[in-house]
């Protein structure tokens, strides 16, 4: 039994195919049935910018366990959930917690893009962005648009 070396041309072809950005419409195909309210393309971009600014100031909470802990402690912020996370049971309790605490929350189409916005290669299913004076204007615009979205039934 000998090892077969991989063809050196194949990884390059895969890397080129994987580096293409998928459009917003292509990302919508993989959404969960509970992904409501869903951010528009424009709001999604604004949220990514706000997340990137928050990462620089270390004002984000990342991951289900950390976000849940700080929501229970009463921390305020915008919760951004990835709409393509499976299984749904991983984070389906978070919107209920947000509604009880009167926290705004919104779904975006891709956990990969959400992780990339935080500067991580690892996909992230939930992030909470906390307010900070360095990016307060961007945060307020995002907060206003998220609160304007229709709430699910």
C-alpha cells in the first residue's frame, strides 16, 4: 500500500473556485426556516462594517455560549445570527432570549461571511455587537434599521 500523491494542479483549481464570492441571492438558498427577520443586502453590508469596527475595539461577543452568558447578565447590543446554521437547535433559543430582554436581533445569510467579518477563518453562527463611542454612528444606523424590520410571528 503506497500513498498516492495528490495532483498539484487540483488544489489550485479548488482554491480558485472557493475564493469566488457568492451573491446574496445564492446565499439565500441555504437559509433556515426560522431565519426571520432577515437583513437586506444593504443592511448586511452595514452590519459587516459595524462588526469589523467593533472587533478593532474588542466590543463583540462571539459564539452561542458566550453570547448566551452575556445576554443572561443583561448586556445590551445587536445580536447578529447566521441564517444557514444547521442544526437549528444549536441556537434557536437565542431569539426568544432576545425578545425577553428587548434586544434587537437580525439574521444574515452566511455564517462563513459572519466569521470573516470578525477577522476569523472559522465560521460563526452568532455575534453580539456592543455599542462603543468609536463607531457609535454606524452602530446607531444599524440599530435603527434592525428595529425597523418586521418581527416574526
